[in-house]
C-alpha cells in the first residue's frame, strides 16, 4: 500500500491546494508525486503525518519542519515564495481544517501507519504560563526569545546588534546592513531632537544599539530598560569598552515600573508589539508619563492587518508568545488617547525587506556555526522564522513604521 503513498497524499490534498501539488513531494518510502522542477518537499517520517493529523495547518507543519520530519531542498525562501505565488494565483486563503481535509489526512495517516497519540511538542516550542501580559509571564516570554544566546544573535545581526529594521539610504556597492542600522539610529536621534546634556529613555533597549549610539555620538545620558538579563550583561560590557560609564545605565526593569521620569525624550524600537492589546494603553501611558512636556517620543513598531495579530501559529508558539500587532492607524489612536500629538509617520516596510534579506544571508553564511552552538532544531526554527518574516514583509502582509509624537507643552 505504501508504494503509492505519495499519490495518496497528492490526491487527498487536491481540494486544499486547488489542484495539482505545487511541489515535488518525496516520501520516506521512496514514492514521489507532483511536478518535476517544482521545489522539493520531503516527508522523512510518519511522524510528520501524525503531527498534521493532530495540528492541521501552519503549526503542525512548522513542528514537523523544525524537528526534521519535513524538509525542503535548496533555498527555503525561494520555496516559500513559490508557494505563496501559487496560493495567490489559485485564490487560496489558507488551510482550514474542514471535515473533508481531516478525512483526507486520516486516509493518509492510515496508509502511512501514522495513526496514534499526538507527538510531543518540539523542545524549542515556547512554554509560558500565567495570566497573559502579567509581569511574570512577560518576563518568561521575553526570556524565551531574547535570552537564547548573545553569541547566536551575533551570527545574524550587525556588529551594533540592532534587532529592528534598518533604514537603507543607499544602494551603492559596499553599503550594507551595518550602514543601514547606523543610519536608522541617526534617524531616530535626529527625530527626537537629541542634544548634549539631555537625558533619554530607551524602552526595550535590546542589545543597546540605540542607547550606546545616542550616548557616544550625541552626548546624552541614557537609561535603557530590558527584561533580558543576557542583554543587560552584553550592554554593560560594551559600556565599559567604550568608556561610557556614567552615561548609559541599563536596567532589568519592566516599562510599567520606571520610577524616575520624566525624561527629555523617549524611544521604543519594536518593543510595543510585545505588550499585548489589553496592555497597550498602559504602555502608551507609560511613554507619556516618562517624557517631559514638549518632549518627543519615537515608536518604531510592526503592523499587521487581518487575523493572527500575533503573527500566526508558528511565531506565537516558537518565537514571540503573546505578541500583538495591529494596523498602524489603530496604534495612532492609542497614542492620541494617551495624550500625544502625532508629529509624523514614516513607513519602512521595504527597509525591513532588505534588513531581513541581510539577516537571512548572514544566518546562512553562519549556519554551521549556529548548529554547533544551538543545535539543529533551533537553527531550523530560526531559518523558518527569518524566511517567514521576509516573505511577510516582501508581500505586504506586515509593515513597520516609525511614529514620532510629542507631549504637548503645559499651558499657563
């Protein structure tokens, strides 16, 4: 029976994919189906079928990919680009676990001998508990992603360790990721009007790219807050290396617990996605309360339309638990409700495409080092994450914006 397993799978998936398989499917028993010349997808184990039976759609496929039960030959980005084009051309709107689909997967599982209890989730899948966006759960969610390994992130990011979209101002040979991140940092510093002697707050400071840049090149004093112990240790070492003691203070502190505002200016780069929809008014109130009247606040934040405001089952389960994104217009409303005056909005979606291309290129160049450092499963999680994010921004399913706002001056 298994000699024709690939054909059984192709037939069962025909209603889902709108016709012929868009890939060349190679199954562990040696059978194959689908057009030659298409990206090759390999089912390496019956457990791949079992995962899809219990978790049809993105989550099951992602679990099977990160464990190696499913693999893709060649460049994953090219394969996913092809699949999304087929989905658009065929008018497909995603996999829905209909009774017909479940019956088809059950037929596949029976043919493959894959019936059984649900497989255990991969070790790399997040496990956070407690009330969503509570202080303790937020710390756990941030730790899952950002305390992975400073050395691992260094394989992907530029030397400044900027983990947000760059600002690409040139296309000349030699202009690359590090230049785009420097230009982004300068853009932020100019927008919030930094001048020597000012005291600024960096909310969600990451590995300190903005905090260090602002102190070193604009002569300001910076307080940066993060929930990641690993990030604080990294920045503290760089503060010492650059002789910035007394000018950069990094705290492991929640944005809800900053006791010593207001500051002359505030920036928060791609941190607001992590605070959650319910707590977003708390976040904007914290930004407002921590800037002096007349001071500027810059928020750089990803946006997303439609369903899956957390980014989808894979992102929510493996990368950023409890993340929430929304259309940029809704975010502007939250900021205005907090009392801010909106000064300007700059869309940077195309900049993020180039940034993610650069991160993905660095990841592939350093792939063997990543596997040696973190193991094959984590490396597969990150390959899928970087490619999925790249495709989302390239195909305008997600955006990113710099929102500049100010706290109105107190009137006499």
